[in-house]
C-alpha cells in the first residue's frame, strides 16, 4: 500500500511540475515545451518498464512493445 501511495504522490508531483516549470522558461515556445514533456514521460516510462522487464514481471512479448513504439511515431494531421 505504501508503494501505491508513493507512486500516486510522485505522479501528482510530476503533473504539477509540468505547469510550474514552463513559467520559468520564457525563451522557449509552447511546442518545445510540449515535446520536452513527452520526451520526459517517455524516458520515465522506459525506466519503469525496463525495471519490470529485468525483474521478469513484464508479461508482454517484445512484438507488442515494438508495435506500441511504432504507433507512438504516427502523427495525426
């Protein structure tokens, strides 16, 4: 239970930072800030999933992850 509470608080902290940090970044446009957010979330997700894979807790085969990565590169126009 402690682990779940910790993860929830960490997620709320990160969510709050995505609104506070851009106020200090006056030299960047909104597109750069949005791309930075997605890059950070992607790196954080890769760390979490890599840890799960190393601990043999990941139940999904590699093909599903490759397909998910491919879908993440598709842009809507």
